[in-house]
C-alpha cells in the first residue's frame, strides 16, 4: 500500500516487477554500450579512411606530376620537327630532356606510326622500325591518343627491347595533318618508384595497379600481390591519362573488429551485472513489504501496529487538538514535508505553518468541525516549511470522538500536491500562451467545427466511396455543397483572420460567411469535402477568397484536425496565408523568365552558366549552334565538353587563368580559341561573372562573343600599322636630321665665312679655308647619309653596317670644333681605335652630335667642361656611355619630358627641345634604349644600349 501512495503509477509498475526492470536495465545499458562501441568503430574507421585517402592522394599526385613531366618532354621533342617533317638535333635535345627527367628510359619519334628515332639507341635497337599502327597489341591504344588529340599512356606491356614498361605517345599534327607520335618510354619499376608506392608502410596496406582489358573483358592487375582483395577494405582512384586504376588495400580486414570486440564484451558484462544488481535491490523492498504485511496482520488490533502504520505512511498524518490547533502526534512523512523534527512539530500549531491566505478558511472549517456543523472536511492549502518554502497539500480532516462522544482531536491526512499544482499552473500558463499565440499570430487562423458536416456526409453515404464518384456527386448537386458550407461552425478567429476578410468581429465574419463564398472557392471547397470523405485529416491547397469589400485574394489554405477530434471533426484549425502578392510576383517572374529566354536567344553571343569547381555546364544558349556548330544538347551531354574543345595551344593557360581568377573571386574578360564542329578555329571573347555564395565561388556565368573576324582584321591592321609606324619613324628622323644637323653645318660655314671676311692676314685666311674644307667635307658626308636614309625610308628594316665608333666621334668633334675651342671643352675618349658597332651611319652621327652638343650647351659656368666617352658591356649588351660635369638635370621635375619633343628644362635661349627627341627616336628605331642619370650641379650621364 505504501508503494501505491508514494510513487506515481509509472514508477510503481517498475518497482513491482524486479525481473522485468532488471532485464530492461540490461537492455538499455547494452544499447548504450553498443552505441559507444559503434561510435568508437566509426572513429577508428574514419581515421583509417583519412590515412588511406592521404596516402592515395600523395601517390596519385606523384603519378600525375611524373606524367606531366613526360608531357613536357614529348611536346619539346615534337618541336624539333621542322616544316619538312624531319627532326633537327634529335640526339642533342633527347639527351638534355632525359637529363631533366630521370624517370624516362628512352624517347622516340614515330613518323607515320613507325619508330624511326630512338634515344639512347643502345639497348633499344629492337624497337627500331616497329610499326605500332599495324601491331595488334599496340594499335588500339596508339589510335586512342590520335582520336583524343592529346597524350595517352599505353601499357604496361612487354617492351620489344625487353622488360615491362609504359609508353606515353603525343600525337603530332602539321597543318592539321597527322605526322606521327612523340613518345617516351618509362620502365614500370621506375614508374612505381617515382609514384612513391614503395615508400608506404607495407605492414598495414598494399597497392594494386590495374587497367581494363576490353579484349579479355576483365581487369588486369600488374603489381605482384594479385590475390582477391574484394573482402578487404580498399579505396581507388582513376588515372585518366592511361585509363588506369590505382588501389590502396588494407591488409588486415578484421583488425577493426578486434579493436571493438573487447570493449563490446565488457559493456555487455557490465550491463548484465547492473541488471542483476537492480533486480536484487528491487527484490529487497518486496520481501520487506511481505514481512511488514505479515506482522501487520498479527498486530492489527494493537497499538504497536497503529504506530508502525502511522509512522510508515506514505502521506503525512497528524493528530491535532481541535481547541488549540496544536499538533499532538505527527508521523515521519509529515515531518519530512515541512523539514521539522517530531519534537519541533509538537511545539507548533497548524496556524503558525499555514499560509495567511488560507488561514481564515482553515480556522472556519475547524470551528465548524468542533461545533459539530460538519463531520469532516477537505481542502487544498499551503504550508510554510522550516526553510520558508511554500508547499501545496491536500488536507483531509476527520474528528476523533471520546467515550462521551465529545470531539477532542482530529486526524489530518496531508498529501503533498505541490507538483500537481505546479503542473496545473504550467498548463494554465500554456493555455494563456497558446491563446496569445493564436490571437497574436501574424498568420490568419480560425477554429471551426465540422461535426454537422461529417454527419450530413455520412447520411448521404459518401464515406468509403471512390474519389471519382464523390466528385461527380458534388458537381451534380451544388445545393449539397452549399448546405455543407452552411453547416460549418466558426468557433473562433484571430485578428489576422478578421483583417484578411476585412471584418471587425467574429460575429460579422459568421454573418457574412455565405456572401464571401465565390465560384473559385466553391470548387476548392468541393476538394475539401472529397478529402473528408476519403478520411484525410489534413488538407492543403491554393485557393481564392472574397473579402467583405468584394475583392478576391489568393490564399494558401491549410486544414488540420486537432488531435483527439479525428473521429468527430469537432475541432479544426484552418490557417490561411495571403499569397496574392506572391502569386503576382510569380507571374512577373515567369513572364520575366520568358522574356529573358527570348533575349538570351537573340543576343549575338553564347550565354552560358557552369559549375565553378569542374567547369561542367548546366546552361548554354541556342546561339552556340550558329557560332560553333554544336547543339546545346551536345554541349551539355559531356561535363568536360568546354575543356575538351578549347584549342590545344590555349587549353592549359585558359584553364589555369580561369582557376586563378575563381580562387581570387574576380570577374574576368579574356580571349581564346575553340575548335568548331567543322574543325575551324573560332576566336571567342569570354566575359565571365563569378557568383559568390557564403564567401565561396559556386557558379560562373558569362557570354562568349565571336571575335574571329575582328581578330583577322586586327592582325591585318597590326601589320599595316607596323609598316606605317616604321615609315613615319624614318620620315620623322629624316626631317629631324635635315632640320637639325644641316643647320649646324650651315651655321659653322657661316661662322667660318664671317671669320674669313674679318681676317687681317693671309695666313689666318688660309687656316679658315682649311677649316671650311673640313666642315664642307662633313656636310658632304652628312648629305650622303641623308641620301641613304631617303633610299631606305620605304623599307621596314634599317640598313646597318659595321662602323668604327672612334672615327664617328672624331667626325662629330670636327663638326663642333669651333664650339669646343671657344668653350675650352675637354673630351676624354677611352675607346680603342678598332672598336666597331653595327649601326646606321646617319643615326650614329646624329646621336653623338646631339648628346655632345648638349653637354657643351649646358656646361657649368664655374668650371671647364669635361666630356667622357666610354664603351662598356652590361649584361652582355654594348653600352655607349657619355658623361659630363655640366649643370645637370632635375630628374624629379623633368623625368617625363627629357626626351619629349620641344620639351626644355633650362632657361637657355638656344634650347630647342628637339635634339634629345631625335636621339631617342633614332635609338628606338635601331632596337636599342637610352637612359639618363643626372644630379643638379654635378653632371649628367647618357647610356645608349646597342643591340
């Protein structure tokens, strides 16, 4: 009896069944142990998988790197083939290639499929003159590389020269015609060593290398361990360059189970022990209860029996003095409830521990009991515990009558109902919260009663009928539909629902319900009725309602039966979401999509979208057929279509460029070539937009524009522009030389003639005449050079010839002799007499003249001018260096205008701003460069780099 009062029914069920409880405990703990062991197994297995994946990834990367190196080797070897199809420097290039790639054992050139060139020849003689296109064992894989137009690795197979190896063949085309193959031979042992397979811990794993043999219809394995490993855990990866598969296999297939077997057994044993322990502990109270019951039977009429029951009761029991309210006797349970000892309780009365709000009612009931008005009473009240906590109790009070039938005390039974009260409070709060959620929900909600509707449908015998039959009945009997609608009772509706229907109160909604029923909603209501006849408890559809203002609104209606009312349909929650705007937006989007599709197909370019990780296309516009000849279906059928049809010379850099831009999350615009369906090369300008989601590039969108004609026009235009530019440059330099250099000669002649006229002696006149002859000779030589410039001005290439540099320096010194003499200029030339350079004579004289004359013109006023001319080498390039100690140039202010036309950077009246401009153009025309270094008041150095 104590168990029944002390514990809830659920717990009591377990306490009364020790064996079942022990077994359930065993099952539960076994499940926990199994779960822990399974998690441990998963962790171990994930670690193994991670380790194996890392190993396989490293080996796969090593193999790919080795194959890429071979691709570079074959491509370089193919470049030795001249326009006549004959290799040049084959042995020398092959030697260098093999030095740079230790994995290769031999290289070959195979014109028309016949091995004609082998390096090294020693040891490979047997392979010479072998026709791989007629040899059955070699033909199929050789033709595969030709068909794909890219390198393909054949084998492994037995080599003619002995041993097992792999042959990588790169198809060579000249003028779109197949020439033959450029090939490399790799011994299988070398290939496996380069892959790093032999560096892997073979105590745990082993590798297997295979290829599918189409003729034998089976997979061929090449590594020594060819035992069946299908039962062992393994992972594999594909190597497409040779159609190989690389497997990594775990040697011990059962070692994972051995690691979890012992923990699993221990878990089961512990679960069993706990089950036995629980059974034992629950058996003891049962035995004790049996003993107490036996003793209670013997002591039923004794005071000892009453005392035991009183003290061991599962509820609080107290004997109270009715007159004073003092506690005469209290049992242990009552003391436990309030936290007092029995002696402390006997010092108190019920008034001191009762909550003030309940005290008046309690005293009133005690007075009525004392006066005999009532024989007993029950009430729920609150007590204060010793710790000041409030507990709720259910109090049952019965008076004790003495021999004189006088009520002297009362027995109170006190049951702790605190948890019950707290639960009731939670339920009350929950109901308030639910009501608040219902009322304040932004989603229109209403509660309806479909009981009468269901009864009416049952009367019509529509339940259990087929959907088609019920539909036909409702369509033929619209009055039945109207009656069903009128039988619906609206119990409540929230504010959002009232706003949806444009009504103020629930009563207004109910009164106008029939008027709000429209033809579209009638059709959907029939669907609702059909759903009810099919015994559905949920119904969802998009429909149309009419509000109180007569406007139609699109809504999404959800009709759900509240749990517990599935049979009667007395409580239905109907939620309605106004989707008018969404429907309108969907229509706009649909129209927009149609317009976009139409616009895309009219754009003069290929609109596309693809995945950012693997470049697999998911959309391509119809324009692709007009530009490249492929249909969108052909393009989308292959995930690698785009990569496969990029022109071979552009393929690698295009993919690398795209990958880099995607990693940088940057939009890009670039040009490349693709192979059209008819074999033509089409130039495309691809404008790409990178789509970012959550910080990662997920998709690419863009447009490919055909720029083939533009490229052809651009090529022709560049050729014409180059020709015109060179012609203009010649004409410009010619005009500069005529206007500048000849002016210097005529100026000198005029000066000398003036001196002759002013000479007082015949000796002076003769000296001047000699000087005049020298200047005249220089003028004649300059004119010869100008005639040469006139003769070559229509030719792109300037005529260069070997010239003695010092001779031209002396010529310039003679031309400038009058200025050198009058300004006391010292020119130091540290150039050997036999130093020669290939240059245009007119340009060389003009360059020297302009720079040296500038050094004289911009001399420092406080010191004598010194000009140094050196000829040195910098990085294997000849450099003519001319330095002076003049006023220098402020490079910070004048760096951008030193070589500009008519740009001056001093206040000298004779500064024309033309000399250095001429010099710069002449140096550029000869394919060289000119630089300047200068410091104010220190001097200037010009360096002319001569190609």
